[in-house]
């Protein structure tokens, strides 16, 4: 059971970290606004790609956390 609780703690920390990082990217995207130079477009595209990857990772971490909690509730 202790290992399961540790797993929940690890997944919660990972999820919080991903959410914080996503918030930072969102702030940067707002700062870029409507890009008007090629460098700004490149930066905007990099941020958008990073945001998409973070959304996938956040969804995965959320799913794992829910499943782990369900497993622990059923088995302990």
C-alpha cells in the first residue's frame, strides 16, 4: 500500500509540474500575441508545439492518476 501511495504522490507532483509549465507557455503565447516577424512566428510555433505536447502529457498523467487511485481503492 505504501508503494501505491508513493505512486499517487509522484503522479500528483508530475501533474502539477506539467500544469505549471503549461501556464508558463500560455503566458508566453499571450506576450507574443499576433506575431508580425518571422522570428515571432517561429517562437509562436515553438510555443504552440510545446503546448500541444504538454496537453498530451497532462492528459496521460491525469489518466494514470485516476487509474492508480481506482486500483488502490479496489485493492486496499
